[in-house]
C-alpha cells in the first residue's frame, strides 16, 4: 500500500497516511478530523538525513589570545 503525505488546511497539520488509491479521498486529518486536506507531492527517493560514514570529529582549534 502506498503512503501519501497530506497537509491539513484547517490546522496546518502535516501527516502521512497509508491508504489505498481509491480511498485517498476519504482521508481526514488525524488531529482535527478535518476534510480540508491537500496532498503533498514529496517525490520519490527522498535522500534526507541518514548516516554519514565520513564524519570528521570536531577538534576545536583555539587561536591564541585571550
Ligand atoms: Zn487538521
């Protein structure tokens, strides 16, 4: 089942729901139970965050002077 992102235009709540295609129109806001929701198109393959392998440990260099 595909997941869809929606935004409620009533309370501004953003949520993701897992619904079958033909039930997209029945989705309501889980927060305010509003039906005025907009589907967000986030696209495929969101490469956000995730673990990075090469991470330089921050060695703070202090420049002289006080
Ligand atoms: Zn809402």
